[in-house]
C-alpha cells in the first residue's frame, strides 16, 4: 500500500503576542520534523508578492536560451543551471536532475551582483524586493529559534545572519520542472526531478503553487517517502499556500544535530506512488526557494545553549550530510563542500 502523506505541523508566527510559546512550538517542530509549514497570513510576505515572484520565475525560464546560457552558474552558486546539470544524489542517480534553475545571490543597493538575462532586467527591483521579504522573514525565524532554544544571547542566530556583517551564501532560487510529457528521456520509475538531498544552509523557505505535485520527504524510518501537500488541511482559505520551512544541514550541524535536517526529493508522480488529492504533474511545476545562510566567515562552533550542549544525537546531524563530523568550519567552508558534490560538471570543467 502506498505511503500516507507527510504530517507536518502548521505554525502561525505572524502575531507579536505569545512569542515564547510560538518559539517553543517552532523549536519542537524543528527537532521532531525538520519541516514546518509557516502559515501565510500575508503579514510577512503578501500574497501578491508571492504571485509576482512566480510570474518572474516563468519569465526567466521563457527567456531565450542564449540569454540563459550567458548567465550559466558559476562556483559562487549564482546563475542558470540547465536541465540535468545538477545532480543532487550522485550516488544513486542515473542522470542529473530533470529541472532547470536560476540562482540570485545577494543584491547590492537593489541590483543583482551577477549577470542576469536582459529579458528580466526590467523586473530586477521586483526580484530584489521579494528577496528582501524572504530575508526579513528568515531573521524573524532565527530570532524565534534563539528564544526557543534559550540561546545566550537570544539574538545569536539573528546576528550571525545580518548582511551588514559580511556577505553570505544566501540564494534566491527559481525552479522549473517540466512535466513527464515534456521529458521523453526520463524514466519516471527510476529517475527523479530532484535527487534525494538535505539542504545546505541554515534554513530554506519554499514557495509552491496549488495543484503541483512532486515533493517528498524521507520519513524517520529512513526507508519510506511521504509526499508533502502544497495545501495542508486547515489552510485552504489562506491568501497563499503556507510557506514550507525546512532546517538545513548547517543549522543541524551548528546545533549538534538537535535540529533535524530532513532528506527530501522531487519525483515524477506515478504508479505505486502516493499522490495528494488535487495535485498532479500534468503541467510544469514551478517553485521558489530562499536558501538562508549566515555570514560566510561565521565559525560553526556549538551554539551557546544548554539544550544544544546537552544534546548527544550527532547521528541525526549526519542524515544526508557527509560533512557533519564535529569540527569547526566556517559557513562558507561548509557550503563549498556541499556544492562540489552537487555540481559535478561545473567543478570538473573548471579544474
């Protein structure tokens, strides 16, 4: 029998009251699940901003191929990656991921610090504005995590992510997954649209569109996969689907494995796989991910929290993360080791 859909808690962090209780709920969800639905009331990121960002993503991928190729991804993790260029699970994948992506790094004075396709140049400020909303929401979540973990000082995580303290690996990523009907060389039984992986940074904000299937998480038995509904029960009437927050390897590493970095993938829905009612892959799938990283020079020393200090679950930190051996790395060192494993062509071509 097919597996059931993932059970992930929905948390509303939009209010200013009961901050300690919300922080506690957020931390417990991060420990138990690693994935959390952040109820999107429109206060932190308005629905029209989300809709506008998806429009930008579609414009990017419809840009002429020559424009995208001129912005091919570099070792700074910025730019366009073509279909099958990235391989998130090289140990098991026959070919690269069946997706294309465009990564924006941090903006400087509202301008992208990288080449961008001329087709989307008129919309540069709109992309910057959306990135800014995501950044501010991540600072808010970092503050809540600090409170919930009783870190000393409680703004420890927030301070480590402040842009004014230096550059970081933070990325706003637009993703396009063609439907199976447009990928005739894919074997939906064996191939995946995005290989099994855990994210590299502190946390990820993921935006998805209603009706578009594919995301699955690895359950805690380490064997079975469960699809993650875009619209979980109780959020059907929200202005936008909930923002899916997941803890990344860096934050798990930073907390001695206390916070869970959960392995996930994007698949071709098909026979023998659980599908969420109302979701399919008959249309192209678009998503937007904001990968939040601390300032690159930040040393990943154990977080100053008694709860973190007393945690001994390092095995959990290693789930999907081959670099979780406890030693002090900087945030940038941690990121670059992960990128090298994912972009085999890029690093092979440049060496």
